[in-house]
């Protein structure tokens, strides 16, 4: 069995979003404001961006088995250009079979090729298996992340 990783192309938005929904299975959860149609529309916008890349991992039978997104985002005074891997999801039946490693490798290579000095990845505190995977892949646990949700006036 081999895994092929390739850049997602326009027309694959709904399938990419299906891959993201694998993140909702325990220990993850569905975001309270999740809107699949809005996610598909955002995927279309990301695919058109020169500062982002979406990757899909496929089995020999062309089954989608994983997805990842990577974005060039900030130029930090202290650390240089950052790339963020925002989403890395592997189909539950395909975990521990090299899919995550292949996606992570592709995302990190894209970041390097696009001028990133470092790659940042945020992961939910309950995803302990994923954390072990990232550490095995050479990541260092450098910070705690905090998030505020913006509220728009009604």
C-alpha cells in the first residue's frame, strides 16, 4: 500500500472539507458554529491564495485518506517568516500508516520552498496521540496557545 500526496485542486473543495470533519471524532469535537457550506466556500478562497496550500493524501484506490493545510502568515520580528499548519486530518482507519507523516512532510516542504523560517502547528489539548506523533516527527513543544473568538455586534 502506498500513499500519494498531492496539492488539492479547484473542484475538490467538498471532499477536502469531508476530510476536515474527521477532526470532529473524539477526542475532537464539532465547533459550535460549524457550517459546512461556509467551510467549502473558504476552501475555494484558500485554493486561490498564493500564500496557502491544501494537500490531500490518497490511497492506491484514489480514496481520500488525509488532508492538510499550510499558510504563510506572519513575519515575526523575533523568529522570521512563519508558516502555520492549520489542519492535519487523517481518516480514522488510516491512522498510524504513514499518512500523517506524508502530509506533514509535504506541508513543511511547501513552507520551506515559500520562504518560511519555521513552521507552527497548534493542536487541541485533548489530542495526546497527535502530540506524540508531532514529537516523533521532530517538533518541539515550545508554547501554550490561547484563543479568543471574536464576536460581531448584532
